C-alpha cells in the first residue's frame, strides 16, 4: 500500500472492493438497471421544498442573513399553496415529492440553535407528510456539525412515518462533507441503507468572487455541487459507506463536463483519491435538475449513465411552466426512450424502495 493510500485511511479490503467495482461495475449499491425491469413505474420527484415563514424567521434569528429567496414562492403548507402544487404535480404525472429543508439547513455552530432548527424542520415535515401521505415523503434535517445531536435527531425523525433518508448542506457550517468528524452519521446512514441527499446552501463556496457579484444561485450553487462531489470522491466516502445512497443535486454541477479532466489530473495533483474519479462518481446518484437544458442532461446521461440520474424538479424554483419543463425535458432531450423512462419513472422509486 502506498503512503498516499495509507494516508487516505483505506484498508486493503476497500481497495479490493474498488478493484472489483472497477472490473465488474459491481457497485455496492447495485446498478439499478440490473435489478430487473419493474412493470409499472412511479414518478417521484426527489428534489422539492416546503418552508414556513415561522421556520425562516427562526433561521434569521439564528443569524441567516437572507431568507427572501425562500419566501413568497408558493412553498408553504397552506391549503391554497398545496392545491396549486398538486395541480402541477398531477399535470406532470408526478405522484410524490420528497421534501428537503435545504438550502435553509440547520447547520449552526451554536448547538442549541442547530438542534432547535433541525427539530423545527423535521416537525414541519412530519406534519406535512402526515397531512398528505400520498403526495410527500421527506428527508430528515440534521443539526451538523454536532454529530451526537445529529444522530439523536436522525433517530427521532426516522421513527416517524414518511422519512426516507437524511439531507445535509454541501458544506455544513463551513466543513467539508467529507469531514471525518461526520463519519458516525454516515455510519448510521450506512447501517440503515438509506439516502443522503446533499443540497447547496448558498455559501458561494466561500468565494467573494461569487458573493460580491450576486451569483450565489446562478453559479454558486452548481459550484457547491461540484466541490462537494469532489470532496466526497477524494475521501472515498461512497467506498467507505457503500450502503449509504448519496444523491447529489443539479446533475452533479460541472461534473459531467469535467469528468475526463478529473481522471487525467488527480494522479499528479491529488493522489489521495483512492480510485479514479470516474469510478467514484458512479457510486453516487444525481438529480435531473438541469433547468430544462437538454444538452446538460444528455452530457450527464452520456457521462454517468442513465441509471445514476434520478428525477428532481427543485420546486418551488421550478414551478408553473418551469415545473412542466423540469419533468418534460427528460422526454424531449433526445435520450434513448428506455433511458428517459428509467429516469422519469423508475430510478428514484427504486432508490427509495417505492416500486
Ligand atoms: Zn433545491
């Protein structure tokens, strides 16, 4: 074992697993297409949000500077908002949305604030799922960077109906998603064999070149996705926790475009990667949120494989005509029909055990 690999903390069995995966594409979580065709699909949107003004007020009290981007977007749990949401879901033949509280994730240095916000988020989602169990399930919010409290909150949330995994921001309280202090949480998600949905937080990857130019969501968010995916691959997180199903947002950011570059350069620039980025990338999943841009979706499918792409909309940011497009562009992108069908109606449902 080289010093680099020793440094990366990999045991021999991890390397053997990596070799097996590279040779036979026998990914730990299993290629979805190998699980056999299901007769009837289930169109599930894995990327959608609900917020209340009360929750957003709490976030501002705890120091979040701007929650206006979440307000007045039709993402409340009131009957009127929900009626409009359900009409859009029905028009797009979406049966269910999986809700996540991000980007307003409860990641605060202050432990009490983090726990209070995570509990509030999970209580809100428990209530929404209880009221509309046919239309929603939810990812549990975690009060990272506080690991013991996150484990407790995960237990509390997952004991309630309708919670199907956990969600964290890309860089919780400024930490890498691959921070070793988070490993107990990943061990628990791995033990449960459940989903970790990782979503941008509007942190601009801590670059004033993004923040000061008001490009937080235009480009900051997909850069967060890109950097988060790279950190996860560099630390071999999907190798270490093979039953935790990691779902990244927005087609993995720039991942499809930079795929070959990563493979060509990591060896001399960052040899801590325990395996080729192109192999590591296929141990995770990516939602289909590409703002209705067919070439981006085609690049992701060509690069990562259709079985790695799960349906997502980013409701309420893609609402109305944009919601229709977020779903419809998958059929209209020139993909093979079988690939489009798997992305639309099977991949998310399989990942969630909802087929
Ligand atoms: Zn989102």
